[in-house]
């Protein structure tokens, strides 16, 4: 029994170190994103900031849908393939890449009049995410932490800061409203958002006419998009050194998508769920309330990234444990990671709730009225964190259809509350809608795991996570 216990402790230490690495990247990314929001809100008026945040949310939402959750499918098959020396893995990687890149390219072509240069980067965003997921399937966290967690947000921050400085100093060229709205040959390719542009397909007032060229929104979005090709190149280089050269095995694509298809829909809905609130606020209330809402809810990315950092480290081992039917090991991983999440994020939420009246004014005086949004956000994220990475455990057990239905219920709850509350309550109504969706998204899989496997986020293994030797190196 002792050797088994020793192996489990060593494995838990590896998950802990991987989780620490993921959380380090998450912290760096969260700080960079927070500072980016501060810079934009301080450098530009509220409507411009809201337009930029809405466009970014739309681009991330579209890229999230186009990924088809192929990255998690790759992690599943690569983690399982360790037992037979990763034979055929190159076929799985190709099968994961092609549909997502094609879908993102089609979406980019359709959205080019609306997103400009960012539309061209959509396939790059999808490919980089899938390749980084493949490296995690080999049990390696460093590329994800360095490239996606640190390099990408820091580079975006630096470039956006340069745009803010250059715009306030008058160093950037601007175009006339007529040219940018489509009355000139160059403007016809840039028009798109409603607000005065011909052929706009979004409600009037979302973004100013001709944002894609010569406007502050256009320069900001270009700066935000530039680092993605660099991340893709680095991700490909990292995977190349780990991908064994094995012959293509027929049927790999069929196997991958038979497992991933239900989760693809869930991944698309999850991507919509993460960004829908900002887009809906902009549609129903306008870009200025969208900017206030984005600033007040900026801290929710800390919880999302912290959960993502631990999930990326633990997911391959959860898959292996549940594939063997080792519920003891799965329970240990689930309870340990939940405890780590609570210890690391609850102080942040309590602190945010306490200092929100002061902190929100960093963005500008107009943002001080969003204190109720911050309080609701903090309470909701504490509840969600206490559930742990519950959906990851559910999908690792193979219940991708249940995960899909849970997400559908969460999005339906969010939309219903948003439509009912945003017109009369603005940003507060939006955060109430988001909060309702988060509660549904966490409590449904929590009940399902309890009923099917007797798994709970807290238990005797929660104390194991607190022992110093869990974090020690082996």
C-alpha cells in the first residue's frame, strides 16, 4: 500500500506544481488585462472604450466557437495514448486543427467588414489554442504559461499602451468620417459597424462608424491582434519537439470527433457564455454602459484564469484516473484542486468587495456607480470557486452530453434574466443575469457528480492539499 500512496503523492505534487505554473500565468495575464482596461478607460471616453471592449468580446466569442473544443479532445486522446507510446497522435493533431481553422477562416471572411484586421487573426487564434492544448496533453504546462498566460497579454498591454500614448499625443493618423463610413474606395472595405455605416448588421449605436481604420477603436484592435501570430509560431515550435513521428493511423479523425462533437457544441456555448454579457449590454444599453460593465467585472477573469490554470494541470490525470475507474484518485484530485482554488481566490473576492468603491474610480469617475456590480460578482465567484472545476471532472468522466445540456441551461438562464433586467437596470441587470447562469452552470454538474460517483468538492483530501509536502519538489 505504501508504494501506491507514494505514487499518488508524487502525482499530486506534479499537479500542484503544474497548477502553480498555471496560476502564475493566470495572475500575470489577469494583471495585464486589468491594466489594459485601466489604460483604455483613462485614455478614451466611455463610448470609445465600450466599443473596443465589445469588439474584443465578439472576436473572442467567435474564436471560442470556432475552436470546436478540439483542444480538450486532443488532451483526452494524447493523455490516453501515453500507454502505447503516442502512436498516431500526429493524425489527431491534424484532425483537430483543420475543421477549426477552416471555420475560423469562413467566420473571418464574413466578419471582415465588421472586425477588420482582427477578422484575419481569427484562424491564428484558433490554431494557437489547439496547439497549446496538445502540449498540455503531453503533461507540459510551460508553453501554455509562457506564451498564452504571459507573453500574449503582456504584449497586448504594451502595444495598447503605445496606442493610448500615441493617440493622446496626436501621433496617429485619422480618417475623415465620410471616408471611413464608406464614401471612398478605401472606406468601403472598412465600413461595417452600424452607427452610421452602410450595410451595418448590428443595432445602431454599438460602435461608431468606420472604427476599423483611422479611429481609436481601430488602432486599439490592431494592437490587440498583433501578438497572436507570434504565439502561434511559438506553440508550433513547442509541439514539434514533443510530437513523435509515427505513421498516420486511419480512423483517428473519426475517433477524435466522435468524442469531441458533443463537447464542441458545449465549448461553443461556453465561449458565448463567457462573453455574451458584454455584447448584450452593448446591444440593449449602448457602448457606454458596456464599458462600465466591463470595468466592474474585469476581476472575474481572475477566477476564470485560476480555474483554467489548475484545470490544465489536473485534466490529463483526471482523465487517466477515471478511465481506470480509480474514483479514489479522482476524488483526491478534485478535492485538492478545489481547496487550492478557494485559498487562492477567496481573499481576492473579499478584498475586491471591500475596496470596490475606491478601486472602480481608477477607471474614471463615471465607473464609480458600478459598486453593486462588483459586490454581486464577488459573491457569485466565491460560490463558483467552492464548487471547484466541476465541469472539468464531469467531462473527464466522459459525460460530454450532460455538460452540453448544463451549459444550454446556463445560457438560457442568463439570456432570460438579461432581457428582463438590462433594459431597466443596465449593468446591474447584466451581472444578475450572468450570476444566475454561473450558479446554474456549477450546481447542475455538482449534483450530477454526487449522484453518479459520490464525488464532492470538499472532504478528507482537502486537508491533504494543505500539507507543505504536497507542494515540495520530488
